């Protein structure tokens, strides 16, 4: 599950927008970070490429799951191997001792327009957004790599993915000489939502006479045209058959739900040099029209050995019979069963809170420093970050920013280069430098991203 979600995240982008550009005056999409912020000019985006943002963040990644093979080249022709290779001296190096997480999100602006009207600044945007997340406790990897005679209280494992389109209408205006306020209303059209989890996972292998594995596994999928594909299997020992989920099928992609969200923000100019601001974004949810549910019927499996087994011609098949009965119990435990469509359900899209302060250097007013705090509120995939940036506008047609951030997962550097010649705007930036990539184009550290956009300025 972790590898699948990690691969999915590498193809997605981040809906958190380019935080490095928050204090850059000519960055056109600051209103996506705080709806109170207005641009000096009207603009419209070049369709599809006006604002594209792709970001991943996490505390484990490809280079923790896939490592250099210690047997290469003398005893194996495979240069890389998984962390499960028993010949690795420290297979768990790189994994966090608590929860290991990856968050990958996508935002692509299909069309965006900003204009001055009605005593303020207005925006209309159509975006496609998506996110994929995974959370796996350290003890899951420990159990997978070791599986010795120990007790592993693994905890909860989860993975999710969500895709929707967003039509937003924003307005900001100057309230008085110092205060500016703004808000956005968003109409959401859901495309897909997937949530897979295993709760209260516990593996007790410490007892000599038995070992027990417990877990409550379930899957929720909301997507038009989706269905589980089940296959019929015969029990090995007990009479009868059972159904198990073996695959999935999606017959086209369409509207799977509707929702709404709001953004609200404010900017307060303390004096000519100091400005503070705050915003909350994506307060809302989507109601999905379906909930394709699957779960494991049996929540635990206990193996206590083969007892009262005689071997010989007088008792043929006894050992096989006992093994078959244990195999049946294990299959009931590990396999998901299709429980049908449970009807509508509601999910959030993850809210974000930001607070910032910027200070203009009095002796060189084209240079300013900014501190931005961001908190993502998204259940088990929540995170927080502090980002310090330096912002400079040396000439009329260019401004740039560099930033240093520390979050729950790592520390990283970001940059923005923003070109705004007469009638045209182009920007490129990163909140986290991409670093090395695997040959499959997956960031080795699971931290990185890129944002760029082409816009017409009026």
C-alpha cells in the first residue's frame, strides 16, 4: 500500500500553492494563499498553464523503501533491493520512529481572472485539485523487516486519495487605511475519493505456544462507475464458498459528488514598514453520492500450532486437514469482502490556516523579509510549517524570493523567480528543492515540487 501511494503521489501536485511567493508583491496568485491580498493589475491566465503547482512532502520516501543491494555485483546482478533484504546491515535507517507520512497534492488552474471592480479586487478561478496521502507507523516496517518473536503494537495504517474541481469567486476590499479583508466562495465538484485503512493492527509473536494478528481493515471508495471485482473461492477444509475482493473496475469518470468551501483573510498594515496578515482556507466538504464499502469479516487470527496430530498410515490426511482449517481462518482474516454501496457520505478537503508578518528594510526598501506560519488540518495527514523568506524587487520587471522552511517532516529551501514585463507574467518556483530523482522520476526524499505559470497582465 505504501509503495502504491508513494508512486501515486509522485504524479500529483500540491493545492497549498507557492508559499515562497506569499510576500512577493507581483506574484499574481497570492490571493490563493490569502483572499484579502489584491494585485495592482488586472490579469487573466493562459488556459491550463496559468498556475500549475506540484509538491510532495513527507518523512520517508523512495530511498527508504529501495536501497543499494549489498550483494551487488559479486553475488547478485540487481543493483537495488528493498528494505526487506536480510543482508542489509541497517534496513530501517531513514524511517521515522513514530508515524511515517507522505502528502502529495495537485492544483492546476484551468482558468483564472483577476480584475478591479465594485470598490475592490475580484477573482474568478476554475481549478482541478487532487491529493494523495499515506501514514504508516514505524512498527509496521519493523515487523516487515524483522518478524521475530516479539509483540508489535503497530497501530493504525491509512492511505487516501481525493480529486475534485473547484470554481471560486473572490472579493477583497480596503476596509480603512490600514485594514484589508477578503473572502472566497468555492463550489466543489467531486470526481473521486478513496480511503483505505487498517485500525488497531497488532501482531503478537512473543508467546511460545501461539501467535496472534489483529486488524480492522476497510475500504471506502466514492467514484462514478466504480465497482469491486470479487472472485469466488472454495474453503480448503469447510464446505461452501466465499467471495473476496480481487480487483477493481472503473467504467468511465464523472461527477461523484458536490460540495462547497470558503476562504477568509485579512491584511493589516501596522506602519509603513511592518504588515501582518492571516487567513483560513478550504473550510468546507464534499457530499459524495456513493460509498463502495469493503471490509474484512474476521478481525483476528490465532495460530497455536498443530495439536493431536498423528503421522502414519493409520491417520492419513490429519495434518493436511488442520493446515487447511488454519488456511481458511487466515483467508477470512486478510481478505476484504464487498459490502455494497452504503449510500452518500461526507468528507472534508483539508483546511489550511496561515499567519504572516513582513518587514521592509528601511534603508533599502526594495528588500523585505517575511515569516509565514502554515498549519494544514487534515486528520492523520495534518502538518505545520514555519517559513522565513527574503524578497527583493531590484527592477520594475522582476522580483524574486528565497525561503527556508522547517516543518514536521524536514527542513527545505525554496525560491521564486517572477518576471512581469508589460502585458505578460511568467513565474517559476519551488517551496522545496526537488533534489535527486530515481529513474522512475520519483523524488528520492519524497520532498520536492515545482510551480510555474503564464499569464497576461492588463
